[in-house]
C-alpha cells in the first residue's frame, strides 16, 4: 500500500512505500490541507464533463476561502493538476450558501472514460439509474449550496425535512396514493415487516391468512409462528414453488385479520399478475403485500391493499430504508402498549422522523422516483420491463433446451428470471444420447464466471436453489439484457 506523504525537509508531495516512512511525516501533521488521492483520481476521471465544472469550481472556492493563497492541491505534474487549475481560473467563485436549482434526473451523460461500469443483474441491492448516481456525485460534497452533504445534515433541519417530504410526495404522485393512506420510511428492511405487520394489524382470535409462494413467505410464516394465529390459505411448496396458487386452490378464513402475499418471489422467479380482491374473495380481509422486489415496476391500484411494504434496494433506491404504505384506519389497530418504535402510528405522527432516519437512503429514493417519472412513470417502467423480460425469456425458449426455465409460464417473473444451463441436467438437449452427462454445477459456474468476465455480473442463482438468476429491476438498461442475450447465444455455441 502506498501513502501520500510530504518529506520533512520540504519538497513536493509524493507517493512512497510504508518501508520508507521513517524520514517522512504525514501531510496532516504539518497542517497542510490536501484532498485524498482517491478524490483526485475521481476528479481526474470526471473533470472533462462540462456539467460538473461547477462542482469543482465550488469546491475550489471553498478551499481558497479556508486556505488563502493556495490553489487546488493535486499530484505534481498530474493531468488532474492542469485540469483543475484551468477550471479554477475560468469559473467564478460562488458563495457557500448560495442556493442552486438542480437539473432534472433524466438521461445519463457520463462517458466511457469516466470508468468501467458493468451490467448489473444483482438481486438486491440492485442497479441504480446512472443519472441518479451522477446527481448524487454532483451533490455529494455540497447539497444545493448548503455547504454540506446530505449525509451530514441534521434530520431536524428544514433542508432534510424538505428532502423527506419531497420523497413522500413523489411516491404518492407516482403510485396515486390517496390521503386515506400514510406513507412512511422506516428501517429494518422488508424482514422487519414480517414482525411489525402482525404486531400492528392482528386482531384477537383472528388469524393471518398466508398465500405461501416461496422463501419470503416462509420467513413471514416463521415470524407468525412466534405468537400469532395463522392459516396457510394456499401453497405450492409441494411443487417447489414453480408456480403460483390458482384461485380455486385458495381457501381463506372467514374472519382473517389480513391476507399476506408476496407479489414477486425473487428466489423462485414467480410474480403475481392477477391478485386476489380484498373483498368477497378474501372475506373482506385487507390485503398486505410484500412488494419489495416489484414496487413501481408496473401500475398498481393502491386502494386494493390495506398495507404495502417494500425494501428500497431493488427498484426504489439503496438498502437501508423501507417504504410502508398503510391505510390510516389499520394503523389504529395496534395496542398502545406496543413498543413505541414498533407502532406505525408513531412514524405516521412524526412524519418518519421519530428518530434519526436513514437520511441518505431517503434522499436517493427521492431521486430514483424523479427518474422513474421522467421515464414515463409506472406505465413507462412496465413497458420497459416487459421488453427486457420478453427478450430474455425468448432467448431461453429458443435455445433448444440448452437453457431451461423451471417456472410455469403463467407465473414467470418479469423482475427475476431463473433458469438452468445445459438442459437443467448437465447435458445439452441435442446431445443427451450422444455424450456423457456433464456436471450441471460446473457448467453453471463456468457460465457465471465467463459472464462476469464479460461485464455481466450477478447471474448466479440464490444459494438455496442454485442455477442462474437474472434480475431485471427498473434501473437495468435494455442494452444490458441485449448484451446478456448475445452472451448466452455465444456461450451455447461454444459450450453446447
């Protein structure tokens, strides 16, 4: 590891090895302010973008304000030094507290020179829109003239209260959420909701009906077993969750507290297209939906649900914040002796600010919602996601059995496409009678490794089921799926 030091006797800063540290002293000890090497590399990577010139010039002005007579520090004779010097000379200084109007979060302008970005098919945390990442980068050091990052703000400040309120309003606008519903941002992930929902919504003597469709409903049932009446209204576990329950298989309780459903099963690769009606079909029990992996990926009528929850890290933003949309009357079901932090009414009353929130994550959710709106809202996302899933499933179906999807067609997810390689049994379908079986795990590991080498990351399936899984969340670009489809055809040609 190298460290940025300045020689005790003077001279220019330089990179030295730790073995020679004895005659050197860190710059900080000599009261010489300097930006970390990592920032200089970042600056060098992005300084060519005209759009970012104000970012660098603002920082330069702040540096000069705090260190009179000094310019922007940088590596000696580095391209960064020349770039920043030119920008410092050409850009006017701005006041620390000058408010700035942000540009819209729409299309990305980053060039290939800005760094190598892979096609990200991870199941969560998943891909974020590149325009959002650019906006974060621009506002990271100084959010709109405040002189600080959102990460440094007090959550009681008017600036963050505005960020928080704006994120809520954007979600309301995007999903058409009426005032009959509260929108809150909480912590603990979707998994926390497996406990928090029954704590708040269960009525004495009335069970929770569960439509059991995979690993995430298994976890929800596991929490219900710790003290809540529950009933499995339908399950396809006997079929390894390769399809969703049919209407004639659902048997709802006459007096359920609510019905729990996971709208998209990330591990098994299934997704509900037609949901049960929270009316006569469920005996008027409200529908509680875990939408962690498909919220905002398609239009949804919020009024059909009693409560929706979703971890943000797939379609709405980074990990660390969970969105809860709850009908206000249901929030009043909870016993007032329930721990304060576990009551929905607490967070509703305090507008998600009862305690320190995941501030930076909420900020990013607001940016992602703005990007979704710029792309045509949920209608635009649905069209985009239909095209991506259609291309990938067509590539699987047209492979002659080399690739196979174990999920019944009517239940297939547009968010998480699962498949096996080499016919699912370690052999190419065309060569089953001509060659010895190959080890399926070996060829799927080869697929994942070669895909990653080609810049296609996140293709291995969940460790509990194996195989391959490709997540097509909102931010995954159509070009990424086109690249994957091309890779799959070439992999079949060379390995089939």
